[in-house]
């Protein structure tokens, strides 16, 4: 039941009700779940920048060519990794990606819509986000998660399970 009600029904949402905003409590609930993600040796190197300001959202759209739907969303959450807190080189990417997945599931669980937009591994995009958000040199942006109240949820594919992609013991 949980799978059908939660994991299997989450979709990337790109159409939002521009008039509905998120409360600070809702944002903190979402980020609490994101912070329960696993991380290498429990280092938890993630940092989050919440953007609700329309002017800043427009600047993000100029940086990220695939995020124009942010304009109508309630917020953007930029998930970042502190390289000073990671277990080993580039673990920040894996750890923050786990936090992104938790965040997306939390968004869906609250009846909201969300979409993961890649910042990493695009070096120029990463630099632009660091500059726009005033991130310290050791804090790297991984993902832009757009969140809001959905006006349209994409159709669920019939079945994404592909047994031919499973290999036991060896390829």
C-alpha cells in the first residue's frame, strides 16, 4: 500500500498555482525529511538555500535554462554540499543527492509538486549559482528543487519496472 500511495505515484511536476505560497512550517517540514537522508559516515554535508523572492527566481531562470516553470512555483530549494563536511572527495554529490530524493518524497507526501533540476555537474551553472546565492567556496550547489502547489500532475506511466535491468551475482 505504501508503495502505491507514495513512491510509485511521485512524478516531476512543472505546472504550479502561482498564487499559493508555502508556509515556513511547511518548508521546515520538507527540509527535516531531507535531512534524514543517509550520508557517508553520517557526515550530513548538506546545506539548503530556500528562495521565494520573485526577483531571485527570475535570476535563477536566467542561469538554468530548464527551470522556467520556477516562475509560477512557490519556492526553489537549492541543495548544496559542504566539501569541508564530506567523508571523502565528491561524497558531497552522493550525500546531497540522497537528500534531494528525500525532499522530493516529502514534497509528494504533503500533496505538493516538485521537480529536480540539475545544477551539478555543469561547472558554469554551479559557479553562477554560487555567485547568485553568495555561497562560500567550500559549498557546492548540486540541485535546484522547484516546489509548489501543482495545477497539473503528469500521467503516471503504466509500469516502469523492467526485470531485464536486474542482474544477479554477475552481469
